[in-house]
């Protein structure tokens, strides 16, 4: 559905600015909730897989691009979401998963990966060669980034062939770290207009040198830093006044929009302002599994009230034990005392817990939790105490008083501000 993405460009200079949010998650319940929201809004839905999450070696999900495509479409069929309204994208497609290798070897893997994404039916590809590999300087030159992006584009174009849906591309060199920052947010700066323009012009020239003139008009967006970010316990909110000079770039290089990464946890008006200012593609990921965790932990607290001790899921303890036993997905991100790390494992905005929901013992605990509460009526007063958003939705008749609906509603609550800003 690439025409939907190009429609964003047409709306950019109209009085009715529109955007699209990008769901960056592989959790089936997150995807189901996003589809329910898209159905309610009668809108398209952009879902993206990241290079370390899904690649030719399986990524941390164990899925290759074709597997991810199949999973999404299976959920769509179950939820009643028309397949033709789903846009699949690939995020941070480049050497990101192989940064510890020499550049030539990392790029060989990256080229194979982007080709596999294109063959599997992904139509929005973020070509991200901004990171340094083992034998690269830090940072790498804009020309090097553009050269590698052109190589990725060549591979994607060749793999896609003459199929019905042409590919759309996103480029950029000032790309925030996937999943949020790990350092202080004191020095988050908006991308300088001159730097963004240099990136754009350099890519255009090098794409032309590679014979990619036909692909260049399908470069629909540039990743920049609009001045939004989050780390473990803080969020930097969008301030339109700081981005005004950068925004002028869009008037000089139409048709083009900006793609905003790390837009999680902004306030509703911030999303309206971002879309109005040309940040028409808004990426959201950790905020969705953060909401899912809140709902599951709230249900676990209710379970402790309703279910005999020997029958409980003990979900919170199971997740904690699993994260301690297998620390690779959080250890390099959470620092401080043991108590500070414990709190970060549970409550960090960066939500490294999202990597652990597919673990067999965690999945089994979630299943037990849902089974236990599905067999009981959750008192509304308990919902009010532990899950007030769910309480209001149940009282209003918006959702049934059932555990899965409560979880899906929590994720939709995180999506709704995006939907309101993008499809107003």
C-alpha cells in the first residue's frame, strides 16, 4: 500500500496535515490491539520489524522476514483487518546487528537482509547505515553512509523486481538509538538544517551514481532528531519553536516528510504538533509493551487477591527470575545499585522486559494468569484500584470485563493519541 505513504506527502502542505504511526513490535497482542484500533479508525496500519528483531538469521524473535509477514497476516485475518490496509516496513535495515564485524562483512549480511525483506513483501524500508562497524571511524562520513545506503537500495530494488507494489525508502544519518537513550537527556538537540540538507543531497548524488534515479523519487522521508527522546525515567517533549529552522527544509525539498523515532511517551498535543510540522511518520515501540506490562502486572495484583496461593501464576516473580537468569537483554542498559537495577527491570521507559515475553516460562505464567482470571469475575472495584483505565472502559461498556480485553485496551490507550494526531 505504498500510495498511502505517498499521500502523506500530498497532505504535508495542506491545511489538513496527516501522518501515520508505525507500530514497532512483534508481540502478537500489541499487533492485535493495533489492528483493532485501525479497524475502529478505518485507517491503514504501518507495522515495522527491526533488523535485530527479524533478519535472515532469525533475529531475537527467531523470525525471518517471511515468517514475520505470515504472523502479521494471520493476526489480521483473525481480527478482521483487511490485508490490503496493512503496510509492512523494515526498520534500521543495515549493519546494525553486525556492528562488531568489519564493515565489508557486516554490509554483506545487511545486503542479504534487505533483499530478504523486499522479497517477503515489505514495502517501506528504512535504509540505516549510520552506525560504525569494527573497522570504521566514529562517526563515519556522510558519504560512506550514503554509499552503503545506495548498496542496500540496489539490493532491495533487484529483489523486489517488477512487482505490483514499488518500494518506498527512508534515509538519514542522525538516527536515534533503537529503543530509547541510555544516557542523560540534557543534551538532546534538534538536527541542524544544514546537516539534514547535506545528508539529503549526498544521498541523492550517490544514488544517481549507482543508477538509482528511478528509486530516488520513492525516498519519502528523512530521519532527523526533532528534539524528542526518552531514557529510563525521563521524556523530552517536543518543542515546536526549536524545530522551525529544520522544518524549512521540507519546503525546499518537496515532496518529503520527516520520520520521528523515539516518539514514545509524548503528550497528545505533542503528536498533533509533530504531524503539523511535517514529522508525518511517528515511530512507537517500547511504549506499547510498557502499557502491556502495566496491564499484566495489574492483573497479577488482582490475581493475588482472588486466587489461592498454590494456583497463582506468580508472573512478576517469574519475569524477574527469568531476567536475572538471562541478563543479556538488559545488563548493558541498566546500571546502578542492585535495587536501582531491579526497579529499572520492572519500570524503565526503555522497557527491556519486552524481550522476555516470548520466553517459555514467562509465556506459561501469562497463560496461567489469563486462565485464572478468565474463570473468575473481576470485581469492578478491584479494577478501579489496580487498572483504572480498564475500570472506566468496563463501566462504559467499551470492553468486556475479561483479562485479554483489558490488556488489549491498555495497548490501545497508548496508540490512541497517535491515531488522533495522524488521522484527524
